[in-house]
């Protein structure tokens, strides 16, 4: 169909925090109609991070899963690209943190891309370009974000968090990118977050119009380059599930209606169509304004009914399935689009299918493109964990619990414990000083910049068994790490299976020269 690059996605992994709330309960707590969230925004749940869980925590998990699913040794990676709009530091590379945590060789090119919700796509484009030029052989792209809005604000129900990691290489097993991309950018004040502020702000209808406007322009820009776009599925950035659907209606109304027979000739029924019927039972799949336009351009009532039903099937099967992602995870910013792709790969796509994507970043920029699914994609996609696994691995919280955790009213309940490795699974080796500061692996500077003594090379298994609990955690004392102890969250029983995670920590005892310096330490969680 299109001229393709021999560069694309060789592996992919997704991760989201386990904590969630039901938006019907949030609506009642905020004294608004539940239908405003359920039908107006097409949202059911949102995911949010635990105390100390940040974009490094989420991105590490997604990257680990991508490498594991693709059976890729981290030593093969020579480029790490991070796409995010969620700051960890104002001035320090995020991608460099990941190289240390994931045991990626120091002879590696690293780059951070921050461009609101288009950050992840731009990171992918940079990786594609450098792999195509053979500057990088195999790139790891980590797309990780956490969205935050003020309590009681209109944006609160759209919050979400998650990460997607992709391995980009030549001769990719999963999918290849087309050579052409639609692109449009402009100075638009549709969304902003002042430096140092945690919560984003939007301009309601203006923000929606900016999204729709630039998405349409990027579609048309790509169409001007390659001709008619015939894709099997359409994925768009999803701040909330209703918005991509609005975009599809605009696309049909403006670009499809007068060539509708051609546009509805190609589609494959989604394998779990009954799920779509149940979840989207209250959605008018073909809205009235499109029905009315169809009536004007069709010759007779029989043709009108045939086209209307066919169009309904096309929208239902090519657009609705992937809206499960924003519906159940909330707005994951730059990770939203690529999590939808992974969901489709695991549920519907097959070799030689084409996926159109429209990536939108407020401020504003929009990138569109095509991806072709390759013959060997199932070699990777059949390996767990899948998006559905992450979707079902969740812990429900009440609205008061959500507010305490989300708005930093709690301290983590951690204890030091002894564990025993489950040997069938690999782990990670990290280096810490005697006080628990994470050390660089680079020879010559592998000592603590704060002046603490000791270089302790410690191994942390991905999965382990709880042997015994030793003592409570003191935030200002990380020295038990060098004694072979690990931090434990939750209240598991002795003998429980635990999973390795990373959480942010910050000591209050450092001098002014270390103020604001962050650290990440292993924490084991039994919620698996």
C-alpha cells in the first residue's frame, strides 16, 4: 500500500499503576451526574500512582516487559529515548537514569523529548531516524507519563498514568513505519502547566477544537503526500475516550462522505464484538448529523440503510476497541496512543494490516502516520504480560483513600525484610553506597558524590519469596540495603511471592549541595 521503512517496532511493553477508582463513585463525591463521566466523557475508571511511584517506576516496568517479551538482552541496546511531559528533574537526563537501572551499556546514545502528549511519538521518530542512519543499532523508547489536575476541576476525572516501551530496530518483528508522516504545528494556548506546578490547566471547548483542528490537518497533510488513506484501524491520542470518537466523526463528515463506498469497503470484525456491544451500549455509533448527511447524498432509502449499517460496523470495529485504554486507564498523556496500539496488537491485528495513528501534543503539534503489521508479530505479542493482564491486575481504592494518596496526605508504610530469590527469573544488579545512594556504573566515577563511603553491588531478583520482616523503615536510613535487606510495601504473609519495583526516595538529612537530589530504591510488592 505504502512505501515502508525497514525500521519499526521489534518489541513492545505496557505498564500502569495498580491503584484505581471507579468514576461513578468520583462523580457522586463531586456531586455531578455519573452520566457526565460515563456517557459525556466515555470514562469508567482512572489509574493513579502510589506514594513514591513516579514516571521512572512506571517506565522501568514497561521497559523491562518490552525486553522480556522480545527476548532482548539489555546489552544489545545502544540508544535510549524517553518521551514524557512529566518532569522528574528540570535539568538532568531521564534517559540516563534508565540506562543505569536497566543495565544498558554506557556506550549508548540517550535523549529526552518533552513536547506534551506528542513526546512519545517524537521520541519514536528520533529513534527511527537514527536507526535508519545506522548511528543506533537497537533503540529503546520509553514513553511514561502521569497526568494531574486539581481536585474538583473539570480535568480531574480524566487523570491517568502509564508507560509504554518500544524496541525500535531494522527488520522489526512486529511492525514497520511508512516513510511519510503528516505534520502540523502552531502556537496554541490550549493546555499548559507552569514550571514547578504539578497540575495542568486546560481551556475546555477551545482545547477540544485545537485537538480536532490539528488532527484533521495532519490527516490531510499525510493524504496530500501519499494519496487516499486506507487503514484497517485508526488510533488517536485519547485524553478521554469520547474525544477520539468525535474526531472520527469529523473525519467521516469532512473527508469520507463523498467517497463513502470506498471508505467502508475494507474492515475486519473485531474478534470480541459482543464486548463492544456491552461496553458501548449507550453510544450512538453513527450520530444524527452524519445520518442526515448520508440521507442527502444517497440515491434511495435502500442504499441509505445499507451504507448506514455498513458505516456503523466500520466505526464499531475500527475505532471503538482501542478506546478501552482511555476508558479504563485515564489520560496517560504521551503513552495513551501507543498503549492503544499494543491493545490492538494483542486483540485484533493480523499480518499486513495497516494502522493509522494521529498523535497530538498540546501547544500544539500533531503527527500522523501509518504502521504495517509484520508476519512475525505474534512471536512477541503472544508473550505475557498483555494489556489485559495489566487491566485486571488492579487494586480498588475509595475516594477518600484516592485523595489521601493522590494529593500527598500520606507517608508510605514500608518495612525492611529478608527475601529469597525465585531463581527461574532474572534480576537486576544495582550499586549503592553505605548510606543507600544509587551509584554510577561508569569506571572512575562509581563513588558517591555526597561523599558517603562504600560501593555495594547488590542483586535484586524480579520475583522473590518473603522470608521474614525485620523492622520499620526510616526515611533517613537506607543503610540496611548493604546488609541484604529490601523494602516491602503492603502486608503480605510470610511465603508470599513478591515483585520487584522501583520507588522514588529523598533523604531529609542532606546538605544544601544535595537539596532536590532524588534516588530510586527497590521495593517489593505482593500485589501480583
